[in-house]
C-alpha cells in the first residue's frame, strides 16, 4: 500500500515487557518522526530521523529506542514498558528540508498501546 | 513549557455558522504554522498552513489568520459542516534543517446539524 503504515494498530502488553512499534512509508521521505498523543498534551515528539542511520531525540525520549537502517522503516522500541507509556503513537514523515512543503508531515493511522 | 497553546479544549457550532479555532504561541522564532485535523482512530491530516511573512491564507472554506505581534493565529471555517467535526491541532516550526513541528493540545470541534 502506498503511504505510511503502522503496525500493530492495537497492542496490549505487560509492564516490563519489550515492545516494538513498526512504521513504514513508501514515499522515500527523508524525515520520519514518532509522536505520542495524550489527553491534555496534544502530540509530543519522541524521536525523529533525518535519514537512514541519523536519529535524534525529541521532547519525550526517555524509555524509547529507535533505529533507522532503511529509509522506509522507522521502528520504535519500548525496552521495558511502563504504565505511563500507555498512549496512542503516531509515526509521520516529511520531505527533505528546504521550504514550506518540507514542514508538512504525513501521519500514519496510529498504534494504540496499553501497558497493564 | 507549552510553546504552542490551544486554550479551548472544545467548541460547539451550528451547521452553516462560522467556527473559529484559536492558537497562541510563545516563541517568536517560529516562522511557519500549520493546522491539522484529526478524526477518531485516524492519524492527523494536514489542513492549511501559513508563513510568518503573511497574515492570511485561504483555502476554500478554511482561512488561517496570523497576528505576529500578538503571537496568535486562528482558523476560520465558513460555513461549518457536520463533517468538520474533529480535533484540530495547530503546529509551529522554527524552520532550519530538522522539519520538527511543535503541536498544541488540540481543540475538539463539534458541528451540530
């Protein structure tokens, strides 16, 4: 499918477990982002990547790990899940920086993660 | 420190009337602003944007106004339709090479038939 996809769409896991959320985009966008959406906080940036093998922290990176070995994939791993990481996670992508169009991010459908 | 603020968590409007969603920001270095729309169980979708060198941008029923001196932007939807019912996020960028956006907390718009 063209666009940006996330898997799984729903996940329930236990405290202390490792869980990986997948993100795949077919546009060959350079930039990819991970956000979490929580009531009262809007969308907060966890990590972002400017290209394969280039990643950087966002606003709320603690407890998360990312990697980007291929341009099209940007997995997010919770190494030891905690209840505070219960949230809806969105992946997004955008074109290479260089003008207004690069600010427009395209979002996946989200993954609803529950940590019990 | 919330750099982008949407102080109204919700807004209810009658179909056919104008919807006005507001957003305030604190960082004068922001140079590009965007509005996103989000339906339940879907990802946000880009709606409209404005550069800091402009004070108005219009796209069909949607108009965004920017008041730099007040650090305030607003989204006007005229006329409002039931399908416009969604959460609206404003976002801001400082430009540069990171493409990062800072989002507000969102406003839930309900358009009543």
